[in-house]
C-alpha cells in the first residue's frame, strides 16, 4: 500500500474544538458538524480535538467494526502524518468501535450512533431534513451513551436497554422495564439531538414505558404496524460488555529501538516503574496487561522510531494475541497523559518546584524562563494567548435573569455573582478587524429551574441579536473556566446564596468567610464558604468578615503570589483595615467568630504547590447490571453521585464516599474493589494505605479539602423537600440541554420541547 501524497492537511484548523474526517480512497473527507457523533461501521475516521488555539491536541483514529484492512492501514498512516504536521505534540489514540476510551466518548455529549454501511456502500454521512428513514437504534450506557443500529424487529429488543424506533417524522423511545433513570434521560437527549440535527427540529418524539405499554395504546399500535406482532417472551437484560479500565495488575515497560536496522521491542522492566527508566533518545511502550498500550516518544528519538511508534503498538497487539479492541495511546516527551504518569512511583515535571525553590531538570532540556503575563503581548505572541486562554484585553456586558427577563447589572457590581441568580456575561473583542463575542451562561447553585431555563432562552435571544456570532459557554457555579476568571482581573467574588437584585436585603449573616484562590489577576477568585473553622484549608488564603474586625488568614501552604492576590481581593471584599493572621498564630477572637476551633484540611500534601501524584476520583456503580469503576476527570463536589459509591485516591489515603441512595451490593463491591485497587496498583502501592469509608453528609475535612469550595449543606435537605429548587442541578442541566442547542443558534425559532418528553422526564426525575 503506497504512502499518501504529501501536503494532505492544508485545511486542518488549529482553532479549539472538534474536527472529524472519514477515510475514503486514502484521502481525508471532512465530516460536517451536523454529522458529528454518527459513525458508519464500514468506515475509519480521524478525529482531532484541539484543546486550545495552537496548543495541546488529541488525535484519534476510529476503526469501524466492518472496515477493511486497507482503510485501517490508511488511517494509521494518516494519523501519523497529521501528528507530524502539527509538530508531533498531539497525543495519538487508537479507538475501536464499541471499545472507545472515555476521553473519546466525552466529545459527544449526547452519545455515539453506529450506523450500518459506509462510504463504499453509497451511504451519505449527513441526511439533514430527510424523512425517508426507518431504523431501530439500541441505546446503552449511563454516562457515555452508544446507539447501535439493529434489525428493525421485535427480536432485537430486550428488557434492559432502550430502543429508538426512528421513522423520519416520528421517533418513538421504548424504555426497557429494567432500564434505569439515567439511561432513560440520556436516551431522551439522544432522540432530541437526532431530531434537531438530522430533521431540522421537525420530528415528533414520543416515549413508551416498556413496563406500562398499555398506557400508550396509539404508540404501541404504530410500533406493531412497523415491527409486526410480538410473539414469545422478550429477552432479559444484557449486561454491558465493558471492562474495568481503572488499572491492570500486570504492567511492563518495553524499549522500542531501530539500532540494528530494524525495529526491535525489548522488555526493560515490570512494575513498579520509575521515571529514570525513560531516556529522551528512545521510544518506549507500556503494556497494561493487554487492557491498553501507552507509547512514549523521546524528544531525541530517531525519526524512524517516532514515526513507527503507532504501528509498532499495533504489531505488538497482534504478536501478543491481544484483543483487536485494545486501546493505544501515543504521546511525546513533555506531553504525557495523567494516566501515564500514574503508572510510575513518582513523576516530576520539568522545572517543578522542589522544597524551598530547587527545580528538577531532566537531560538537556533548556530552562524555561518564568515571566509575568502581560495582556499587551497577546497579539504579538499568539502562543501566549493560547496558553493563558485569553483572546484579548476587552470588556463586555452583564445581565441578571429577573422574572425570566434580562436586567442590566451595574458596572460597579461587575464580578459579584450570587448563588441564587443566573447571569449572562457577554465578552467582546476585536481580531482581524472584526468583532468577536463570547457569551457565558452562569448558573448559580441555588437558582430556580425557571431561572436556569430562562437563562438558556435569553442566551439564544442575545446570540440572535448578534447574528449568531457568539461563542456560547455554559458555566456552572464553582467550575468557572480560566478565561472567565481573567475577565474580572482578580476581582471575581462568588456569594454562596442570596441575590444581587436591587432592593433585596442581603442574607442576615453577621460573620462571613471567603476562600481566596489564585496567583495572579488571571486566575483568582473568592468563594464564600460556611463561616466555621472546618472550612479553612492550610493551602489557601481566607478573609473572615465580622461586625467588629476583618481578618486576613494565611495558611502555611500559601505562596507569596497567593498572599499578594489575597490582600488585593480582601480590599475588594472589605474597605476596612484587616488584621493579618498567620496559621497557628490566631487570636482567640478569630476562633470565637468561627464558632470555636475545629479540625480543618491541613494535610501536609495540601501545602505542596504541585503534588507528585494528582488525586483521582472513580465512580463505582452496578446500575448497568455489572459492577464497574469509571474515572471522573477534573472533579468537583457536584461529581459525587448520590446513587453510587465514589473512590477518591489521594495516594496517602483512599476514600470510599457512599451516596445516600447507593445500594448494599455497590457498597460491598466498592470496598472489595478498593482493596484490589491498592493490591494491583502498577506503582507498587503500600497495602497499609488507610482505607476510609465516608458517608454522604458526614465528610471529614481530610476528604473535603481535596474539593474546591466544599458546600457542607449541599445534602442537608433531601431531594423534593425544597419545592421549586428540588433537584435543581439535574433539572437545570436537562432544561439547558433541551432548550438550547448550538446547532439551532442561527434558526429563526428557538428550540422547542415536546410536551410528551417533558411529562416523561418529570416522572423520571
């Protein structure tokens, strides 16, 4: 098979976001955005995800279950050439249909759809506004949903899955009697996505509960007309065929070299691995017992070794007789993934601060000069803009949602956000002689469902007024992106509750405590936390406001920059003089204001600027019929699921957080899995590592200290007890997903919600 012609990628964009191509006759054919998430089983695809403009990126090549060997070979060659054209910095991933990695699935929030056929069979990848459709999709999954096209027959049904009967203008969702709430919710969102993207929003969605089919006689009559009469017993639920990808007991490191004139793969070491085994002049392969392969390319490795890294991994899979679905991840030195680093006993970054200022340097890597960020350099240095996620030093407008309408926020209140409100923040800037916009939808933790929904609809209206030119960003309280922080130049304040509406009295709290995090104007915010000693954290700066005095408290783990930003933020929060208090030198009045001394997060690891091992959170669940552990990336308190057990690994300790609705089997299996997790960890973990069981609502400071701005009252009131706000997080997210879709932003009419869908979702929630 001949190599493709050079210069294949003139149209590859370096803008943040997703780009997808299908492979046809050794060429990359772009897939339009309307077709994202739809994959033909007979094809291979290249998927490029750009995290920031010109910055870090991931390249995935996806192999359809019915694709040919020539197509697979072409995809492997093209992904290597695309990587080289982007400077060799992207991480390459090999994905096989049905065994995609969580990172790949995360790109497609509404799910993956596997379609029969492919380019060779004449199928079109996008069939917008086409109603001559008849297909049956089997939907599986709770977080990462997949929909596989199956035979249009009752024989394809089972009691545990959800099925979408797509008839063009009418989509019927049939919920298996043994399917759970999350699966039903995800299937509704997928049906909504199909309707909006492929039918221009003109298809009708209806739902049938498999356990109560008699309640939907007309819909069942329609299904019978298409599927025929149902005979015999329906098949039982089929457990998800999903492996535990958290880790594998057997981990080995192999050296990949071409010194002898041909590529040779030789075993170097087995677990536990150490970073000094990796040399910049070579390439290495880490085998996780056949569950996945990770390939590391040294900066000074030969071009042949680097170019052959991916093909060597595929050959290794065949030589070891591993499953064809084995995932492969290829990365360059300096761009290692978090999972790769966790396989080593310790991992130090280049120029990582050690102790009182010494730095770690590996090999002949040039020293990186640490400089202060200057906004004026953004236009001259685009790579700096990408690194800081800043596009310009600009300004914008802010509105608060009041009675489902927009109310302007006074400039004097810019940067002050209340947990009981929703806001729209419009950020504008000029680039290439043209105006650009970013529209943020900020949702307070205690905002009502109506306010969250109104925020989404008003965002559509603002975007329409800008002729659809705005980049829209949904921001949940506590998860503000870096650029959002930078807009307010170190003056962003998040009040836990209340509202900023004029004429509304502030909460009757005499004493208030604010946690300040950040090292510059670009990344600093102050978050209100409960005014009690347990809210303190040795790693941060806090401002305690009392009727008599304001205290500026410095934890022992604070850096000089953090103290400087804490002082600046304290002046925004309070104009009066502050009494500086050092940790362990507090006056008695300080503790009295907090209700007395109490334990707080003061683990020594929390004082280190960069921990050697980042904490990892795993969700443990058996709601799909089989116990599984799935990692949660970039976690916050809102990622803790009441229906599941969560495992938090902080290296020195392993926590098991038990949700109030977790079942007994999950709890028992989670305990067993935690023990196995330590026993089989590839880095050779200490089996005496403390294993701590934590119940929802009773979390100790040693647990909450790993979460930013922990809210101890989040679960103090049971769901459904607060009326309008009950279940607000789930319903708020749902309303946002249903009411607003990026694909509809240029349409004259806003997205609509089918009444039947809302009724069903109400019963689900």
